[in-house]
C-alpha cells in the first residue's frame, strides 16, 4: 500500500468517526447518549495527526516529482488543501478546548461543520481516487458532505435561536 492510499484510508476513517460524532452531538438534544465513547474521538485525533504527517510526505513527493512535476494549478490546489485542512484543525482545536456550556459553543460547531465540508469538498477528487473510487463520484460526494454540514449547522442554530 503506497502512502497516498494509506492516507486516503486514514482520511476516510477520520471522516466517518467525526460524521458519526457530529450526528450524535446533533441528536443529543433529542436522544440521550452516554459519554462512554470519548476514546473513539481521541483515536480520530491521533489518526488526524498521522494524516497530517503522511500528507506532509505525499505533498513533498508531489512537489519534488521530477517525472511529472506539478503544474501551477496543482500547486495552487495543494495549497488550498492545506489551507482548508489548517482551518479545520484550528476550529477543531477550539471545539476541543471550549467548554460545552459556553454560548459560543454552537457557533464553533457550525465553524467546524463548514470547515470540514470545505476541506472534504476540496480533497474529494483525490480522496476518491486514492480509495479506488471513480472520480465521477466527486459531485455526489460533495453534495452529501454539504448536506451533512447543513444539517449539523441547523441542529446547532436550533439550539441557539
């Protein structure tokens, strides 16, 4: 398994864990969930750290590829991947640190949802390709990601308004 495929698998696992985490959080006002699985979220945090490390490796490989040097467009897209990933990391850290009881918590969740959707929409084509899916699934994937983010945002706004 090469680094890109491994990174794709790790990214898919992180995405699944955090989408389930977000769904459970959004439904927590309707259903009572026990807080017995925080270790799953911390596994995702560790996986996110590994994802960043492997992404550094694959980005360096891409930028230093002598056989197929990256075009300016590919370099710009790589920068956008890192920018959306950095934004996601920043708001995720705020989410972890910020006490749930604060009034800003819902807005942080909205920011996390938007940042996750932005990052996943940006990496959709390469993520699907790395996982062996046809790149034509890029738009349906993006639609599902944006719908999930929209539902998380609505759930948070319901609690704020």
